[in-house]
């Protein structure tokens, strides 16, 4: 593989899981010196070591002008919840590039869309748990597309898999995705702090400054956003977690930890329902429809340990093998 380009975003709107997913992918595929296109240059340069972070004003325009340089394009386009048909528009714009007759590159595309839109790529991974039902739709627009759909399209980090059998529980984790843009830690802190378990809050920097005075009192700890490996250790040691319907649901599933989740985006409601059907989580109301009274009534503080998770490590390995084998085709 001569040259690889990766496009993804990381901000309060897209969430911070996209960068984590791409970092795991690059490790699985052992890819270095990859050209990274993203708006978040400062964080990307810190996050993606051994890679080349490019300053590009328009990703699609860059690809149109430079596609001959690359053998592989990895696409993880942002999902902006308030922009109607944004995913579909990006797909149609990218179609013009994918259908170029003189192209020599392959394309791997990542998404978690809960409503399918046409995808023009060679390999698509959609980790929305119910996306298995989208197979006919994707094939309709691209009959040669390879598909990895459903729960095991998620890229589980090595840190998660190493702690699969960790059983010592110490606390409850309370963390609302990325930088907690809706400030739910602060909004419901007076309720959460009374939960009988030892609690670890992971907060954004502004909330940390306000709440740090409560930290280290043997029963309550306030932390800033932590590195991936530390976060996973905290999650693995948790009786349960309180968060949003995001990557934490997948990671917790692998670790056998249940959670109470509060959607902060309308699209997260669907993702949450897909996990709630299997009893992996307790899905609370959309954050705008939630108040202390509803929270007190609907939160589950006594998850049953008798319920077992059906997590298949062989399917995790199968996804990794397909990605590695894709390089050799």
C-alpha cells in the first residue's frame, strides 16, 4: 500500500468517538504516514502520531484534485444532527469521485447511520446495531460493495478486549460523551452525588472547575476527560454507568457493564432503543424531556447481575481480519 488518505472530524457536534475509531483502525491495519484531513488540526496532530495531518479547507475538493496520489481512501464523514440530508448529500458528492474512470484507489467508509443512504465505496462498516437490515438497500446502489453491518462493525479497542473478564467492581461512572456539550453532569450533579455508590464523574473543563471542590471525599471523584486506556479501566471497574447513547454502550457491552443513558441528539434515541431492546441499557427520556422527578423515577440503580451479555469475540476478530485482508486485495 503506497499512500493512504483518511478523512474524519472531531468536535462537539460530531462527538469525539470518530477519532478513537480511526486510531483503532490505523492500529489494526498497521497504517503509518497516512494523510489525515480534518478541521481539528491541533488535536489531530496530538492524537494521530506517525501520521501526516494536512491543512485542507474542503475535503471533497482536495480529493478531487489529488485522488491519483492515493491507493486507499478511508472516509468517516461527520454526522451533523441539525443538517437535514447531510449524509445523503456527502454520499452523492463523493459518488462523482468514486465513479471516475481513471481512479486506482479503494475506499473504506465508516458510518453509524440509522437510516441508510447510498454509499459509494468498496467496503462499508455501519455499526448501528439494526443496520443488518440495510443490506439490500446498500447493494441496490452499489452491487459490488462489501459490507460489515451491525454491532460487530464497531472497532473495539485492545484495551477493551484485554479487560473483558475483569470482575472487580468499585464505583459508578458518570460521563456524558466527549465534552458533555449539554452540561448534564452539572445539571444533575445534586441528584447524582447522592447515589449510594462511590462515583467517578468525568467532566468538561468548565464543569471541572466548578465541581472539583467536591472531589476526593472517599465517595465522589471529579476528573477531566481521560485517555482511552484510563477511561476503559474506570468503565470496566464500574457497577454501572450513566452516559449518552454513544461509543460507551459498545465498550460497556464488551465489558459486561450495563448503563443508564440519556440521549442528547434525536438520532441517539434510535441508537439507544437498539441497545435497550436487548436489555443492555436503561434508556432514559431525551434530555429536553427530562427533569429531576423523571430521572428519579426512571433511573435504574440496581441492575441485575443475573442477566448475561451475549458478546461474541470471534465476530470482533472476523471484522479485524476482513479489514486486514482488504489491504491485500
